[in-house]
C-alpha cells in the first residue's frame, strides 16, 4: 500500500501503519506522507522506505506508482489526511486504477461523497472506510445476534460518544489535532458530530441493521470562539419504527473515548462499551444477563474470525482497526484469485457507509439550524 | 404516622413502612390501607395496629384521628396509593391540620398540583414527596460538589432510566403494578414518563441545581394495545445554557431500574448509577478519575449525614428512601422544638418538586403530540 | 428484645437496632446499653424506652425482665458488646429462659464456646449469631446453587476480607472501635483474624457447604506496637479434598470492607463481592458468564425470601443484617405456634457456627505460631 | 529476526510475529518453524519468506544464518517452542553470536537456567524473556509508583492467575496446547505453576520491586490422570518483611486469563487486572480511589512510552507483548549505535528474571512435596 498523509507527528498515520502491518498481509511500499517533500522523505526513511518511493504529493505518488511495472506497484492507497483532503486523492487513485482505503468521514461534504460513490462504481475498484469500531470482535457478535433474530424486532438504540479533550479552546494554543478538527475549512460543516458522531451513527446502523430515517438534533458550541459544534444531542427514528438517542460530545470533561451502545429488541438487549471492548452484555427478560467475551467458542464465526488471541487476552483498538485492513486485503486477494470474497472477508465499511455518514452530518447540521426540526437522512 | 394505601399485596407500602421505621423516629399508628375496610383491618393487624385505628377510608382516618386528643393523634399521613388518589387525601389532610408525605408524582395532573401548592401554602403545614433517589448519600455528594463550584459551570446533563418489565403487555394478564401504571385513569397523561421519567427529571435538577427551561420529546408506545407511552426520548435545555438528554423506558428488555446520571461542568464531571449507588465517579480533565464511596470521611456533611454504616457496608434503596422520612421527621421535630430545621434536616423533596414534576409530564406529553416541538416547562 | 451494649456512640448497636426493627416483627423493649447506668438510661431514652426498662447491667436486665409477667417480658437478648463480654450475658440469659442473639465471634475463646454450646443445648433455647454476610440474598443463592449440584463437586474456594482502616496505629489515639479490637483482653487471641477472618471462614463454609479440615496460617502484625495480628494469609484444605485460600487484612490501605468469595466446582464457578452485593457472577466452561441479580424471578426461593424490594433497587448491609433477625424472629414465632420452622425461617447462624468460628481462630493462631504448620480445625 | 517454532497451527508463534512486527522495527527474515522441514517451509511461505531461509531445524538456521554476510543475517532468534526446547536453541544461538528472545519459562529446569545465565554472561549478547504482562503500560505505571515511594514501604502483595481451560482432561483428546503443558517431559516439573504461576511471580516482583525470599506451597492435581499440578496456593514472604499470597489455577471453571495483582504499602495501594488492562486502581487511606488509565498525561514516562494510542483506545495483549520486542530491538539498536540504552529501552525481562522464575518453580514444587514447608527461593 501507499500512504497519503501520516508523516512524522501525525497521530492516525501510525495507527493505520500498525493496523495494516498486523497480519503480515500488507506492506507499506510508498507514501506521500506530507505536503512538504522533505518531510515526506524523512518520514518514509523512518519506515525504511527507499527515497524514490517517498513522494512529495499524492499526485506524484499515483503517477509514479502507475509508471512502475504492474507487479511492482502499490495495490491501494491509504488516505489518512484531514477531512478536506479525503476526496481528491481518493478520486485520483480510483481513476488511475488503485483501490482506496480512507479514513472517515469519507469526504468533506455530502456532494463530494455522492460524486465519489459514482467514481467508485465506475472504476469497479474497491473502496474501504475506517469506521474502525466495527472491527471489534464483539461488535460483530452484537450484529450477528441482531441478525439472527435472537433479540427480536429492534425497538430502541442508545448510542453515545462522549469525549472531554476539547473542553477548553486548545486549538488556540496550537494543538494540531484540535486545530483542524475545529476548522470548518478542513473539518467540514460539523465538528464533534463529524469527528465522532459519525462513528456513533455508523456503529448504531452496523449493529442494529437498521437505517436512521430521520433525526432531530440540538448542536451546541460551548467553548467560546470555537467555530464548530463541540456537543450534540440527537433524537433518532429508524426505518421500521425503532427509536433512538445519539449524543456525542467533546466537552464532557474527563471522558476519554467512551463510545457506548445499547440496543433493545422485543426479546433481548445488548450493551457494549469501547472502553472495555472485549465484553458484550446480553440481556434477557427472565434470565440472568450474560457476559460474552472475545475469543470464546460460543461466539459467532464472524466474531471469532475477528480475534487474534485466546479468551481474556484483551484485544484493543489496534486489533479492531487492523480488522478493517485485514478484510480489505482479503478482498483484494480474492480479486487476484478471481473469486468472490466470503462474507467475513468483505466485512469492512464501504462507500455506502461513507455516503450515509455524510448524509448524517448534513442532516444533523440542517436540523440543528432549524431548532431541532425533524430532518430526513436521505442518501 | 397514618398510612393511606399500602395494604396487603401492595409493593410500595412496605417500602414506606420500612423506610419510616428505620431510624426509630416514626411510628405507624394508624392507616387506611385499603378501600375495602375488611382488608384495611387485616393489613393493620399485620402491623400490630389496634383495630380502631385501621380505618376504612382516608376520610374516616383523617376524621377519626382529628377526633383524638392532640397528643394521641398521628402527626402526618403517608400517601402510597396510585397517582389519581394522591391529591384527595393530601388536600383533606392538610385542610385538617396534618402534614403530608406523598408518593410521587405529586398529583394526577398539573392543575391538581397547582391547587395542592396553594393548599400547602395556606395550611402552613409540611408537604414531602418521595423522590427517593435523592436520598442516596452520593447523590447528595454530587449535588454538593456542583454547588461548591468544584465542577465549574454546568454544561451538560445526561440522565436515563431504562427498565424492561413492561416489554410485553403484562397489564393484560392482571399484573397489578402494571395495570394501574398503564391506565390513563389512574396513572395520568403519561405512562413511563410519569412513573420513572419524573424521577430522572427530579434527579437531574437536584444534582445540577439547574432548572429545565424547555424540552423536545419523542414518546412511543411500543407494546400494542397499551394506552400510555412506554418509552420516551427527550432533549433538554436548562436555564443558563446547559443542554441535556433524558431518556426513560419500560421496554428496554433486561434492564432493572438503571437510573443513571452524568453531569459535566467546565472543570469536572460526575457519574452515578443507582444500580451501584455507593459509588460516585468524579472526572477531571488532567487527573485520574476519582471513585467516591459512601461513608468516607472525605465526603460533604450532607452526604455523611445520609449514611448509617461504615464505608463499604453497602447502603441501598431502603436507606435512601428512609432518608426522606428521616428529614421529614426531623423537620416536624424542629417545629415542635420551635426552631428552624437545619439545611440537612430540611433536605427532602417538597411541593415545588411536585409542581415541577407535573409540569415536566405535561410538557413532555405536549411536545410529543407536536412531533417533538420545543415546549416550555412552566411552573 | 433487650439489648446488651450498643449505647450512645457505639457503632454496631445502631446496626442491630435498625436490623431488628426492619420488618416490624421485633420491638426493642429494654436494654442494658452501657456499664454506666446513667449512660444506659440516656441511651434508652433516645430509643423512647421507659426508664424502668433501661437497666444498669445485663444482670439487672435479665433479673428485671424475668420478674415481669411472662407476656410482658422481652423474648430474647441481643448482645452487641466487645468479644470478652459475649459469653457472660449469653450464659445468664439462657440459664434464665431467654433466647440469645449475639454478635460474633461467639465468645472470647474456644473453651467458652464449647461451654456455651453445652448451655444452649441444655436450655433448649435458641441461639443466633450475626454472621450477617450470610444474610445477603445472593449469598443464599450461591449456597443454593452449590447445594443443587449445579457447580459439580467443589474444588477450590478463594475468600478474602481486606480492610485498610488499621494501617496506622489509630488505637493509640483513642479510636474506640480500634481500641478494643486490638486489645487481647477484649478481642481474644486474634485481631484481624478474629474480627473479620471469621466472617470469611463462615462465608466460605456457608456457601460451599464444606468444612475446613486443616489450615496453614501466616499472621503478621505490621503496625509497630500493636499486640494482635493485623494481617493473615491462610492455606485451606476442606473435607472431601477441596483446597482454598483465605486472606484477611486490616492494613490493606484504601480497602473498605472488601469481603469477596470465589468458589469453583467441576462444572461451574461463582463469584460474589460484598461491595456490590446484589450481583452474583456465575461462570461456566463453555457458556458466557451469567450475572445473577437480587430479586429476580429466576432466583431460588431462599434468595427471593431474603429480598425486600424489586430488582435493581439495591439492598445493602442493613437488609442482610436484618435477615438474621427476621429468621430468628420467625423461629421464635414458630415456637410460639408450636410448629417446626421452615428451612428459610431457620436459616440463621447458630452455635455450631460459633463453635467453628472459635475453632478457626484458635487453629489459625496455633498454626501461625508454628510457622504455618498444618493445623486441624477441630470442633 | 529468525524464529524457532511457531509454524502453522501454533498459537504463540503468531503472537510473537505480530508483536515483533508491530512497530516496524523488526523484520522476520528466517525461521525453523517446525521440526518437520516441509512444514517449516510451508509456514515460512505463509509469511512470504524465501524458501532458502525456511530451515528444517534451529541448528540449520543458526548455521545457515552465520554463513551469510554479516549485514544480511538475522540479528536475533525468537524461541517459541515448548519449554523443553528453550535451552538448546538459546545456547547454540548465543554461542554463535546471535541475541536471543525466548518465550517463558527460560528453560526446562533450574540447572539449565543457571547454565544459560553463564552462557549469556560469557557471550556478552542480549537475552530477553517474554514475561509479556510486564509490557502493559499500567503495569509499568504501577512499578513506577512503588519505586517513587508514593505507596510507602510495601507490606502485602496478592497475585492471582486463575484459568479454567484445563478443568477437564482435554489433553487426553488431543488438544495440542494442553498436551505439552501437562506433559512432564515437555513442560518441566510443574504444570500450572510453571505455565502461569511464573507469570504471577514475575509480575509481583516486577511491580513491587521486592524479591520473594521463601514460600509455602500447596499444589494439587484435581483432574484424574493428569501428571502435573493444575492448581496451586502459595504463601509468600518477601525480603524486607512484606507478605503475600499467590494462587494460580487451571481448573477454575469459567475463568479466562484473570491475572490480577494487588499491592499495599504503608501509604497507598494498587490493583490491576489483566482482563481490563488499561485501568489501574490506586487507593489511599483518606482520599477517594483513583482510576489511572493508559495514555493519559499524568502517567510516568515509562508508562507513556509503553502506549501507542490516545486515552481510552484500549491497548491489549498484543501491544503489551510488542513492548518486550520493542525494548529488545531498541537495545540492539543502541548497541549498533554504540551507546547505552535508556532505562525505558532496556526495560524488558532478562536472564535474571528467567533464573528467578525457574527457582520459583523448583521451590514451589519442593515445598509442596514437603506438605507446604517453607522453602527458600534461592538463585
């Protein structure tokens, strides 16, 4: 793979590299790690890459790789830049024959997402999106239990993503991660809701198997001088009648990355916390709650396939992230082998998830501007 | 005290009696335990009451007690009947010189609550309301920490009360507790929101010290044939700018009484779960989370006064409930002693809480009927 | 009942009074609350007792009550004094026709316990012991699950009772609770092991249904100048081949009353923590762990009978304590009614538990003196 | 690196490979993955190794690599075979100029460990041991807090490692992992105590900074027909006067890998659970317990250096394992750079840990044979 972004000092680039390398199936072969060519080269050297494959821009990289013999090219690009720089490299890569694995949200706005969906379709190539929380084994177990009907028809979903790191205006003092996330020119129409609300939305739809049909959102910017929302509370209605609540926050002081979800059906309920991701609580009306744990034999095949270690050897964020890469690589391999990937191999977020995420952001922002009026999430 | 309701087979009557007796300050001296005089007498006999103080109705009881010498009368009545029977005995008791301690919600509807507030005021007597969750030591600690400014200005409140026991239509098969709670004639305009949503509202206002100014609510009746809501999701706005989410449910399968609250200020955050009530999580931006526990010396005087045992001898629901009675009795005693009760002695929910609770119910129902339009909570 | 000890300033007296009163079946009618008659009277007045039933000593009380008409006497005495004062009032009460409910350990030493067992037997009266932790609903559930064979033959028991409150020499600065517990003249041959180790021993035998046959103990006094052990680690062997570990400590800084137990059989395992007493973890080899919770319908009758509130209305220490009193009262009532008490009514610790507890203390002390040599626990 | 063992079907080989690769600093260049040359080659092909570096035995590998130009050789070998095959390849590698990173325990018995220590010393090369649990960020934090004196002088250590997977005789039905671990010819003198008891011992000494001076152990084989212990309870005495308990079990039904440790000093206490490794509980006598979490700024440099992701992106077993490899690689690099490694770079278990682990195993076995007589742990 070739990487766009993720040079020295970046946070998410290192996560992507570890995730990509974890299963020994993907090799980082080139990169445009920085818009500064010198920095890109230095970063590449950190990763033991030859200088001629450390490019000064994604354009150079795509052109340079395309010029190489087919067997010596990168197979796909991984995009790990801020939001406004997701679409351009994705578009160019797809138009030049390279698969794309992109950080989320898919694009800067919904219009770009729609355009990208068209390009993906036309290209016939693969597009993956790192909604990484869906990579956890017990998130997969949760989805399988809903799918199997064990919980009955789903009635209610509560999903939350509180963080506290933006409780003060740290973007004003040069914190790089905060700076771009609170800048409408780089982050998009939403702050908190785009950065982490989309993870909550994606997780809710992934596990419940339901689509949000409409929502009513109340966004707030608590920190003075900030240009984008840092907190949002959203009422949800799903197709088929389920109801829900989604709230995300970056001013919930003392919270780390407390992505949590509860799903209740007519027959049973589920609860999962990212903070302790190897535990899934399963609730029944007349029986004791059950505590499902990663890697145990009673799990579904999809959940078992997502684990790498025996029970109670805790698996974490990087392993979940790596599961996106693993599935993406397995799907590319299936193509090479001219066969259809299995359901497990193709279980990674795709452009449809990207489209829904961008539609969610726009619907939330639109609703909030109309004082939390119900707004359709239309893709 | 004299009890209205709570005869054989009732659930909450026993809770009130244990709570009242816990500190050896209150004696059950009479009761109108049932609308069936025979049943009332039999119930009274269970409590070792003389037959002549087991009345056939609250009217008889109030008249009968009034007719006794002042030193041999009950001091107050405890009302533990379904909602539609809260106002009439409260009114009559107050108009005949008896203090009143009532189960919540205060009345059947807001109009009654307003009338009752007038009667309380006019009578000069005491009125208490068993929003019992505010009786927990660590709920008091949470309130004190907010009050002291330790958390800074409050920005966000998340309060939840999921239950699962009404996930099917058990009211149709004669479950007594379910029957009246789902019956608009006995429960009032709301089901779930009146029964437990009001507890969540009261807890949020008690701890945060803030008043809800307006709300947007989406109520649902998931169980076919049920006449009142069994699930509700509410966006909150507080006076002063804080935002919040409140959700309550009686169809969240497998949930017991998971009343939970999180409060975030500019400087710190709090988290409390009724399920594990002797633990209060206190969160800071740059320091490890702290785990406050009941009965430890570092707690505020109000929290310490609300405990009865040493640290980690878990205190539960009955002790919290008893704290309402204890404070109510202490305030009556202060009257006898012709002194002002201390802040701790007078720390029990009053008619103002009752008014706000009824206003909350009506605002939620009104908002939901208007498709979650923002609705003022006006008292 | 009449109380021996427990006057103003005592800790455990108040616990006993609340526990006794909780179910409205027991009335405190007299007491010898202090060895100081004036203090005894003042304490009695706090409890609304007439002056003539506030005695200056237990001897006076037993004589005074015996002199009253049979229908106006106390039924039993509750002993809530330090350990050295358990045996004398118990003996005198039994010899004068009164049942006895005593705080633990039963006596000052094993010889007294053996004598007391003889007196109990001879008297034909009831003797109860407040090993209160066995009063928790889920402790009863644990025992029932072992009894039923659901866990298979028991192999291993781990029981722990760490506290931290004696990590420094607070007895030197006048802390009353610490003073007598660390004084060999009032506490007996052991400190920590007598005070809380016996609770651990009793709980382990109660739940497992097994008897400790021999043990190897390593006691330590960490705090300089202290006369009794403040920490103990014990290897256990049970009749039938099970093994175990028991450790108790009063110098485990920051621990409250963390009584914990784990029991493993051939087919399943159990885990319970007093800190969160309404949760029982049940473990299976090939199935998810189950979380049993107080008051749910799936519990055994014994566990259900031990609860007073609906699920997830947490029950605590006082309720568990009250269950000892409740069973004791029910057994007295059964006597009055000339019938055999049911298994649930007679489920309270008896003199046999007292004997085993005292034998445990002596075995631990003896083993430790012999450098942890294996020592029989012989009753 | 070159790998000894860890071919297709092995469990721990994959763990080592992921751990080694995680930080992009170590490349798997060759291996003797199986004693079956064909299987070794096939395994190597899975890892994209050229056929000529997939050796049929460790002897061939060491010889083959030594024959290559210095710049094209492996730097070190990773040994991931059963216990009886740890010493021979370690010895040969060291004697031929290669560093060694070995799975634990270091050797088959103490005599081998002593011999190995001599060889390491003589060789001047590096030897690392994957006591991987010491790689967790919060284990490092715990050690740092002890070291800093924040907890005061250590008094008590409780360390436990219960598992349940050997509760029945699965070794009889061909389970490969169980087969060698319960075979005295491949596992050594101890079963459970060697396999996981050593991890507990190592963790206790690592965090407390204390050495076990003597111990009294009671080992049991609960499963009929098994040749080695499957459960062990051990009393510990540390140099300097601290006391402790260590218990490990493989028949604790329903337990996964519940390695837990509690350490109490005169001023504070610590508690850590592998099951939830990103949480460290820190206890104080007069202040609320604190919850330290991985990756937060308040941690010590050693703990921060051991993390790879932001707070509450859970890090797991593989990351902890990788920290051993990371430190080992950093120390090799420091050698290349002719400088002394930093304390953080050299923070990986070494031959001294291996010696102590083997001495622990032999002391436990010897003590148990003498009915839990106190036995010195002598290195």
